[in-house]
């Protein structure tokens, strides 16, 4: 009688435990937590920038000039409002500039030389004696044409970063220039910085390369 009731009782206790064990031992189908795409977050912040405050690049005249050129390039892009109110800006453009001037010396030279030579000899013999005559002449001329010139080489380098109001660096670039055809090194490097910013802005637009 006891055996008759014991078997169903044991089965009722064992089978739920076995089923729970099989479920725990099966493959983990839990989806992994999504890792935040930091680049997408920075791209979103970059796309929201409309007003930019350009901070001083330095107290020297070259740095002040470069700052003015960057402001002018940003304004000409028609994509941003350049503000002098730091509190109203969506982002702050910070940077450091370096400009170097060097002299290159170029020397060229050409030389031409001409030389001529002539000589002769004569002799005569007679019963009373003999005589001999000889001579040699030479002449050389040379012309030297050399030129010495110096060339002034200007090099400008500008490293900038765009910082949001909460302190995140949302964009940065470093550009350098030795000057362009119709502009100096400083003006060219300022244009390159703004062009790179516009290029990266276009890349940040979803679905646009």
C-alpha cells in the first residue's frame, strides 16, 4: 500500500526539478545589452551646433590673425552663427597655432670656356749653313654666369577642437599649409580647418556619405 502511493509522490517531486535543470542548462537566449555607439552620440551633438564661439588662439599677432581668419571662414560658410557671447554658444572652438618663416638659398651657375692654340716650324739648309724657325701661340677665354637668390617660406599649423557646453570634445582636426596660389599660409590653413569641419558635418548626417 505504501509502495503504491510512494511512486507517484516521488515522480511528482523529481520531474519538476528535472525540468527546471534542463531549462537552466539550455542555451542562453538572453539578448546582450546594447553597447552605446559613442561616435553616433558625438555626431548628434555635432549636428546640433549652430552657434560657435571662437576662443583666443594666443596673445601674439599671428595667433590673433589666425583667429580672425577662422571667424571669417566660418561666417562665409553660411552654416554657423559666430557669436561673441560665450554663454549663448552651442560649442566653443579652441585651438593653438604655429607659424614659421624660413629662408631657402638657391644658387645656380653656368660656365663657358674657349681655348685656341697654333704652332709652326720651318727649316732651311744651304752650303753656308742652316737656319730653323719655330713658334707657338695660345689663347683662352672664359665666361662665368652665376646667380644667388633667396626664397621666403611660410608655414602655418593650426590644431583646433570643438567643445560642447557640457565639456565634451565633439570634433577636432589639425591642418597645416605652406601657402596656396592666391593666399598666404595663415589664410589657407584657416580655410582648411573650416572645410574639414563642413566635410565631417556632412558625413555625420544619417544616410549621407
